[in-house]
C-alpha cells in the first residue's frame, strides 16, 4: 500500500508513534510518505520506500496567523496525485484531520477517492480539542474520517463523553519494538551517570503543566531522603525553570540532572531503576511503556489510559493524581531491596510485551484495508 502519514515532527508521543508506525510499515513492504513541516525527530533511518515531504508555509505580512491547514491540505492533494497514494493516516486531530478532510474533498472533485484514517492521541481530545473554539471542527473531522482509532480505551470513552460522535472508534494501543530492547546491563554504561551504590530515577516529558513536574521532584525528594539516588529529567518545556527552582528550594539540586531534549532516551532508560510519570492527564503514557520495555518499573498517577499500561503491583504502582506521599512510599517499596526491584523490573518488561509492535501494526494494516474497501464500495454505489 502507498500510505501518507501526517503527524507532528516533534519529540511528542503522537509524532513518535506515527514515525515508528511508518518505519515498521515500510519494513513490511508498504511505501510511506511522511507529510509534515519538518523531518520527524525519530525518522533517522531513511530507506528506499520512505519519503518525506515538507509542508512550507510562506510568510505573508497580511496574515496574523499563517494558514498551515491550507498549506498542508494542498500538499496532501499534490502528493497523493504525484505518488498515487492510496491511504491518508493522520495523527492528532488538530488540525490534521481537518486538513485531511479538505484534501479528500478536493481530490474527489478530480475523481480521486482516498480514505482517511484518524488516530486520536490525547490532548487533541482531552485538552485542546475540547475547547469551544475548536470543538465543532474537531467533532466534524472525527465524524467525517473513514476510520477512527484511539490509543486507549480510556481515550475512546473520553471522546464519546466529550463529543457527539457518530463513528465507531477502534482502540489500537501504542506499541514498542520489544526485540530492539534486550537489556544488557554492561552495555548501559551506568557508571557515566552515577556511583555504583546510587539509584537512578528518571522522568521524560515535554515539561507541560499536564505532566505535574513539581510532583516528580516531590516524589524524588521522598525517595532521596531514604535512598542514595539521582534524578535525570529529560525534556524541555514551560515548567522547566519552575522545576529548577523547586529542586533548589527542596535542597536536592545536586541530585537532579536536567539534560534537556535527548536523542538518547533509550540509553538513559537502560540505566534507570525507576521511572516517574505523575501526570494530570495521560491518554496512554508512551514514555511509561518505553521505560517498561527497558525493564524500568513505573510510579505513575492512575489517570486516563495509564492503568491500561502500568499494572498495579506488577510493573509499578499507580496513585491518585497529586498523591505524592503515596507515590513516594510506593517508590520506596519497589526500591526496598535488590530482590523487589528485580521483581518489578521483570514485571515491567513482561507487561511491555503486550504492546509489541508486531502485534499492533497488523491491526493498522487491517484498518487500512477496511477503509480502502469502504471507499471502493461507496464509489461503486
Ligand atoms: O504527552 C504529551 O503531552 C504529548 C502528546 C502528543 O500528542 O504527542 O501525547 C499524547 O499522545 C501520546 C501518544 O499516543 C500518549 O502516549 C500520551 O499519553 C498523550 N498525552 C496526553 O494525553 C497528555
């Protein structure tokens, strides 16, 4: 199949999932066309059947806001025609599903019929899309997609509760290539980060308020009062400065390392002992899954799709949003002895297997076929 993938090219989870999906589909023989405003950060290995088409938005002084949706839908029309693309898969409803729908309609005028698959990722539903300024357009784009998927059951439920949806929503969870991560401690180079008797705790996010960065530091503070430990904070975002100040106020600044955005997430997770994700909202929590596949147990909140990923007492522990005391206590339970830590590490890795890429990507392939058949049928009628 020739598939166009529209996504955000940044470090955010939706862009990562879209890129990994495209890479795996290309390995399975499909021709993949990434269409976005910058080369996706995880698109390192370009191969013969992966194309990248950059969307340019020329600056014009009349416009207070440059019309990205217009440029994206025009680019989609041109690329579909040029490469005979058969399926459009848009990740994150705003504004991708809207632009995709416009492209679909423009192509129809020229007798080209192409199905659009929309994957909902989280904040496009629970935070941004739900805003009254966007809600009608988001509802319209979801209802006019040929196939809709959501990354967790929880996100599906939220979508049905918050919007007036007339389409079926298919739950297709995020995934990970389990075979890529067979942890070999000696290759982890743990010693470059910490002393032999020091535990390594990590957090990875975009440092937005929804991630509750202050809670990460408060949990670590509880841990570090009982255990010799270091916290590695990976990512950039609006809450970073607050976090740096809070680390200082809590007197843990010498134990916290802010490393910024990193292309070496797996290296960091490889030598981590525990991962913290106390988010306010989290439709899935891809970062938690990435930790788990690296045999790192997770202390998280119990919001959104996190209970579908992190299993209480097996891969880690979950607590109510904001309950940092309990999260700290649970972290100490896991870190209590080498034996319990190893039990949770094994549990995390085992739980991650459920989301193996080789189980999930065929589900998307089936949905593409379904979408194509649906379009073919409607053209016949
Ligand atoms: O975590 C973020 O804020 C980034 C955001 C995104 O859209 O890239 O992540 C969302 O999609 C990820 C991939 O499906 C999910 O793993 C995250 O849980 C989800 N974030 C939220 O729901 C806050």
